[in-house]
C-alpha cells in the first residue's frame, strides 16, 4: 500500500529584502527530502517566486549598477592633450612663483646665516652676499631637474588626469597661498617652514577638490608625519646640538684662557673631521637630490673618506694658521691658510693685541680689529651697540630711534629703501635682552675665534644644500603648471627646465637681500646669546638631524631644526632665563599656524576661481572685439 503524503507545505511567494546579498543567499526555511511529485511542484513554485521577487528587485538593481558605473567612469575634459591653453593662467602662475621663491629667500635662507651674524662671525652684508652665491650654486648646479608634480604626495596627482588644467590652476594657487603666508610670517619675524607652508596649501587644494578623502592623513608620507615633525625635529636637533656644545664647553671653553686655547687648537682636526663628515653626509643624503637614493655601502664610505681628508687638512693647514693668527696676533688673511708653511713669521705684520679678558669682562666688537671678539660681555657695552641713528631689531621690537635729520636722509637714499638691512646693526645686542644675556656662559674671546672658520663652513654648505633641495618648494608647483601648459596632460613627475631654476634662484636671492634681515635678527641674539662655538654646534646638530631623518623618510624642516638647536644650546648655560621663552612661544605658534593658514587661504582662492563663471567664447571678453 502507498504511504500517505506528508502535510502540505506553504509555497506562497516570500518578499525578500532588497539587499543583493540577502537575495542571492535566500533559501526555504526547511529543506526535507521530497518525492518526485513534490519536487516538480516545488520547482514550479520556486520559479514563480523567483520571477516575482526579481521583478520587484530589478529596478533597484539597475539603479545600483548605473550609479556604480557612473562613479567608476570619469569623463575626460575636452582640453586633455591640448597644450598651450589659458595663457592668462601661465602668466598668473609665473608671477606667484616669483613671490613664493622671494619669501623662501626672505625667511628660510636667513636661518642658515642667522647664528653667524648674531655671533659676529660675519657682518650682515657679507653673510647675505655669501648666501646669495651659495643658494644660486645649489639651485642651478645641484638642483633637481625632475620634481614631484604634487610636492610631498599629499594629494594623488592621478585624480586630476581628467582635468589637467584644473591641476595647473590649483598649483598656481599653491604658490600664492604659500608665498602669501610666508611673507606675512616674515614681516612678523616668525621663522616658519616653507615646506610645511607648501604642504598646507596643497592640503587646501585637495580638500576643496575631493573632500577630506582626497588627502593623505596618515603618518607614512601623509599629514600625520608633518604634524609629528613639529615636535620630533626640534627636540632631536636640540639634543644633538646640546651634546656637541656641552662636549666643547667642558673639553675646551671652561678651562683657563691659555689652557682653553691650547686645547682648542689641539682639537681642531677632530672638529674638522666631524664638521666636514656631517656636511658630506648631509649633502649626499639630503642636499643633492640625485644622490638621495645612494646605497649605504656607497654613501657611508664616501662620508668617512671626506671627513678623514678634511681632518688631515685641518691638522696640516688650519692648526698652524690658527696658532699664528689667533694666538700670536699675526695679521694673516684667511687665504694664507693654504700656504701658511711658506710665509715667514711676521711678514704680514701684527695686529694690536686684544688682551686677555676674563670671562665676564667687556669686549666690544667694532668690526675693525682682527681678531674680533665674538661676544659682548656684561651689560655695560649695550649702549655702545646702538649708535644714534642706527635702526636695529625686527618686528618683535625695533629699538633705536633715528633723528629727524637721519630720517630725511634715508628718504632720499634709494639703496636704503631697497636694502634696508644693509644699513642696520643686525644681530646687535638690545637692552631689553641684557638680563637674558647676562645669564649666559661667556668664553675667552681668542678661544671663540677658532670656531669661526668651522661655523662659516657649516653655514655655506647648509646654504648650498638648501638651494639644491628646498628650492623645490617653490619650483615644484610652477613646474607642474608648466608641464600641464606645455603638454596638456598630467604626469606624476614634472620636468624642471634650467631657466626655471635660474628664475627661482634669482627671486630667492632678491628676497634674501631685501627682507632677510627680519629673520636674521630674530634668530640671532634675540633668542639666546650667540657665539661662534654655539653657532657651530647649532648648525652641526641641525644638519645631522635633517640628514638622518631625511634618509629614513621622516619629513623634517630645517627651520624647526635650527630653532630647536638654538633653544637647546641656550639651555646649556644652566639657566632657563638665558632663553627668550616669549619669542620661542611666538615661533612655535607660527609653526602651528602655517599649515592651516596656508591651506585655508589657498583652498578658498582655488574654490573661488575654479567655480567662478567663465565668459562664453565670441562675446568679446579679453579681446578688442565687442559685437
């Protein structure tokens, strides 16, 4: 006998959720074995249910696929591949690239020589002229001929490939926003990072164009790494500079005068080894762009070889020249160092003896006697540092009032209007800083003299490296504009023609000549008392930090390193009052404001121009025709 059928099941259509995943994964609640008749009936019912569900789900599926296709497909602008469009845009960008280079010279370049000017190793005029030559050599001879289309890769350049001229507009706004902010900071005597200014400007472009998703916020090559560098670079460079200075202080400077001189001369080859070793490593790993990827097995032997060579040069040439020029007071020009062994003793005559000064005696540096004293000891000499009619200081506090007669003369002097720093006592001691300077350790003047050659060397190579490497902050955005203008396309790398490097280098030099005195004065004796030994250790620590972390791929700023090293060396006096903390707070505030201010200004400017109405062709705008 046939077995009875099981109870009838409910095969009514089930309305499924509209999720594709749910639709694909749906199945009956219970799946027991059926007979052949039940299986046929179930198959027919399932087909009916599937068709019913698919008819309800089909419009949503079509809409979903259409939106996905639209999101995945971007339409090329009709301007893609067409070069030499928008001549007004390239003219606009050319002008603002000059502004950006100008402000880099006024703010960033001045950092390299600020300590030398404050320590009276160099006068302001000499420092500026040397810096102009070193920067131009670095830009033209060692500058990179290929640069990132978007500096520091904060925004993906491929996202602009469908609208290349929009990228060109954005990069021109980067030069304007970055240069405008650095100009304001320079007028306020705030040393800021031009690299971070450019990064902030590019962030503004990325956020306006693509929202917060268009910016790399991470630590690996993104904005997070930039924020971290605000704290990492000044602290580490400060630690290194403090170590260098404390070793110098306890090995040489704190000993009695004659002992300090003998120890300093004996250690000159060692200082030459470290100084030129750090300089060589800095140039290989940071300063020369084409050598940044050099393997360690090549760069390290080169660095040590150069360091050993100059240590030997220091022993053969610098030690005897220093003994005769500094200790014996022979009037030997600096270039006689290279043939000192052929010069008879006393053939150049002798300088008037400066006289041994105790550590707290006053020794004014009038810029005439050789060797010059490196610092002004005590407070009695402060008034003499301000002859009537000399302007000194910066926006943090300009001291010294001109008489009416001097003001009338300056109004008719064109050079004083164009190059005001040449007629100011840059780095002079100010009465409001006398209490701070009185708390600083002051060494024997002849001992400090020995560090002038070393400090000058580090300044020059620091400046050459800056021209070769950091000039890309201004050149890269305009190189991207030129790439788009000349090809009509976007590439991840932009070629930099030699004329553009020369153009940027000249603009940089003009900025240094006309406005460099603001930062040189602010970072000189205003932050802490300067001397050749301090300046040498500051620049050595800053270069070593930049060299190391650039090799590791951590973004650091030379400006931040110099400021951090100067503060740390000031603390080595053993008294927190030997540092101008108010000025440090202003400088650090400038660091925090750089990225947001440059980004906001650039983003608003880019948004206003990119979304502005454009006149229809043929209506006579920007032409002589009006129908």
